């Protein structure tokens, strides 16, 4: 600040500072060149900052897009696993149901064979009742 004061005072007195004496350009040109140089540096700095921000924003967007793609892939894989697991579970359920029904039916038939045995009357009654019930469900 003190230098600025002395610079202005010297110019106000009609004197030229040492560095202006060795630069024969008019003072206005020197000041304009300094202002333009500072303006150019400021504009370049601002443009550089804007470019850096744009590059950073672009990288952030690319990273977010890649993250969303990975998330979509993960969700799709999870859905596929869930569908496949459901198919397998249904298959096992049906298979187990058939096995349980088959063993239950085999045990009933075995028990029936033991109970009827060689008894002709009981065998005849069973056959008649069985035929009557089948006819009932057939209609």
C-alpha cells in the first residue's frame, strides 16, 4: 500500500519512477498492459476452474452410472435366483407330495390286504362298496 502511495505521488509530481524511466512506453500503456495481463490471468484461471469442475462432474456422473449399472445387474441376478429357487422348491414339493401319497396308499393297501386276508365275505363287501363309491365320484 505504501508503494502505491509513493508511485501515485511521484506521478502526481510529474516525476517518473526508476522502472518507468527504463521503459520508454507511456504510463497508460504500462498500466493497461498490467490490467490486461491480470484480466487474462484471471479469465484463464476462471476457465481452468470451470474446466476442472466440468471434468469432475463428468467423472462423478460416469461413476454414478457405472454404480447404477452394477446395481441393475445385481437386482436382475437376484430376481433370476429367486425365480429359479421357486421352481426348484415347487418341484421338490410336488415330488415329496407324490412320494408321501404313494407310501400312504401302499400302507393302506397292505393293511387292507391283511384285514381282508382270506375272508371271502369281507372281500365281496369291500369290492361292492368300492364299486359303488367309484360310480358316485365318476358322475
